[in-house]
C-alpha cells in the first residue's frame, strides 16, 4: 500500500485543500458564541428595532444565508444590541403555551419589540441553550460578550412556568 492510499483523508500536497474543505474548516472554528458576538458588532450602526421588525415580518427570506441557525444568531445579536442601546435591565423572549410569542424590553419603561416567529423562536432557544450549555429546563449562566473594544456580561436565564417558556437576558447597570 502506498502512502497516498493510507492517507486519503489528508490532501495529496501538504497545505492544499479545495475550496469546500477550506470553507468547512473555517466554519468549524467559529463557535455559536463567536458568531453571536459578530452579529452584535455588525449591527452597531443600524436601527435595531427596524432590523428586528424586518426579520419578524420576512423571517428566513430576510437573511441571505437562508440558514435558520444564522437567522437566530442574527436576531439574538440585534436584540442584545437593542438592549444595550436602550440601557435595558432585561430582555425577555416568552413562548406562551397557546403559541403566542412576545419579546419584551425593560428599560426606562416596558416595551414590546417585534417578536420572532414560533419556528425562529425554537432556533433562538436552541442556540442560546447551546451557547450557555443549559440543555434542559430551567437554569442560569453568565454570558460575556466582546463587542468592539469593550465587553459586557449578561445574565442568561431559562424559566418554565405552567408550560410557558422564557429566555431572559439581564443587562448590567451602566
């Protein structure tokens, strides 16, 4: 058996990969946490309420990737930026047992923001559970996000009451 047949999983010429392999390798190195930070940073110069409204209305068609996970990260990143911009205390995504979804922002007052669809809400809960490693039921974890030359530590809490599910992000006092 020659050396090429033993190492079929490696490139024939050391360091040379085709485009698909390179894209897959780069994609694998970017965690959900990192991608969330990138979305927070990317949308700093936008109107977050307008962006949330666009995603809520157009759903997956509003995102060039067409990937529900990417759209969930984008929605979360924009919602977090909205909370930062409004000097919020809390941002809560609530899924009621009847199927209604609400996105509530508690800042100087209490506001309802454009809510994601039920399908997107599923992805948002899944993404945040993966980032925090809170895989089931209730729990809380801190989440540090690096945004540009600064960082912010959020409290992430999952709560289930009477079959209603809530994801709450708590912001530090500034």
